[in-house]
């Protein structure tokens, strides 16, 4: 049996995803301790024994920044792998016991690339189409002529070609834009798409 513990709010992971984890193998024992971890972080230790019992046999932990159990390494001596539900690991690397342990730490790199790239393109379109100005003019019932340029054939500069930068570049290219990006690891400026 592999003991998998999730400390991620159900609104983030969802019942369907929990069911997918369970369906990987009949040998997976998935337990959700999110509410107990949240209680502890709020200063309520009434479920400490139950949480310690589950963490004590946990081999895999699925957690977020706000749902990381305190003193994790001491409380989860069997832990082999911790999968975070976010990209950044800044808060995790502050826990020296965790970083120096043999626990494999993985993040969810790229998980937000689609959503954030859509947000970036939405804002670009909103600015290009003067949506805020039109909204204000509508409230005032006073219209002034506005010239729109359009995004096609415009140039976008992207700082970094990580998952988000690449997705923004792909969407911008689909809109007919010229894409220039600075790719930090390679320290060069280049035209990605023309």
C-alpha cells in the first residue's frame, strides 16, 4: 500500500482529480488532511493526534503553500515525495529540514501558463480596443472618436521564455504579432516569430 496524503483544498484539486489519483492503482491509499492542516495553521491543534498518525505513514504528500503541515519532516518520517500544487518554491526552500532531507520535491511548473497567457492577451486586447475608455464614455453618455491600431503587425516584447512566455508568444503570433523575447538563460534577445 502507498500512503498518499493530500493537503490541498478540494476547490483546488477537486473530487475528480482525487478519484484519478485513487484509480492509478488499488494499492494507493489517499487521505485528505487539508482541513486539519488549515486548523493547525489557525492555532487549533485539536486534531493533532489524528493528523500525526496519517502523516507518520505518508509516503507522498500533495500540498500547497498555505497547506503545508508544520514540522513536516519530523511528523512524516516515511515521506519520499512531495508534489506542490504551485510553480514557485520560494517558501519551501526556507524550510532547511525539508530541503536537506531525502524527500523529492516537485512543483507544478507550467500549470498556470494557459490561464496567465490568456489574461495577458485579454489585457492587450482591452488596451488596444480602449475598453476602459469606452466604458467611461458610456457612463458619461459622451462619445469621442478613438482610433484603434489593432494587434496584428504590432510587436510584443516578452521578458523570459518560460512556460508562460512561450504561451504568450504562441498566442501573440496567432494574432499576427511580431514577437521579440529575452530568454534569460541564454542571455540573448531574439525574434521568436515574424
